[in-house]
């Protein structure tokens, strides 16, 4: 192999290393610009942990929509807005799964201006009642740069991010949750 070929390969290798460094550096800089501080995306932050067997009520509002799901003594979930209707267990399980360990890649502490995240007037409000406690989840604006929604749990000066599919759980109408395969 000629010295020109070796020199060319070395230059190409250095160019690839420089471009990769620039890419990862810009990614980190972009996350810092979005969140106002360096973000470690290798972590998962736990925003809420509940024993899903102890959840007794899930109430959420989204615009004019309000749905209240109540777990009866028989273990069946009922929809308060539709008296006599049972909720489909297959449609309730995603709520329980997400609420028992609500996690986030991003955690922003010490937030003083909730309007930056749309949490001064949340688009969604979720109240979860267990045997021992009541938890409130407030969902705000979607950050289009990262494709996630901002939310807070209870304490409003800590903000997390949520995947859109989790947010969409709390956009289902009471009719969407009815058990159509119940006792016939």
C-alpha cells in the first residue's frame, strides 16, 4: 500500500472521529439548552411508585372530559360516569401498570416558573387514590424537540417528562373503557 493511501485512510479515520465527537457534543448541548442544565439520559427517575393492588380510584380530566374509575369490593372496576357499566380489565391494566412505577428520563428540580412547562394550567390532571394516600399528577405542554410531555407529581417544583402514549391513556372517554365482553 502506498504512503498516499495510508495517509488518506488516516485522514478519513480522523474525520470520522471528529464528526462523531461533534454529533455527541451537539446532542449534549441541545439537551442542556432544552432543560437548562446537563441531562443524564442513562438514568431513569422514579416520579411515582404505588402498589397497584391498593389503587382504588383513578380520576382524570382532559379538557371537558372527566373519567372516574372506581374499584369495587369485588375487585371489578366501574366507571362512575356510566352507572352500571364495568370497565374492561384489558383497558384498565395499562393504567395500573404505568401508575405503579411512573418513570422519566428527565428530572428538572427547583422549577419556579410552571408556565415554562405548561403546568400553570395543565392539559391533563390525574388523581389516584389508594388505601393510604392520594396522589396528583399534572400534565403540561409537549416538548416537540424531545417528543415528550412535561408532568409533575404532587410537588410542583419538580418536573419530569412523559412519553406520549402514557399521556394518551388519560385521553380515553368513559365509553372507550367499557367492558364490551362482560357477562352476557
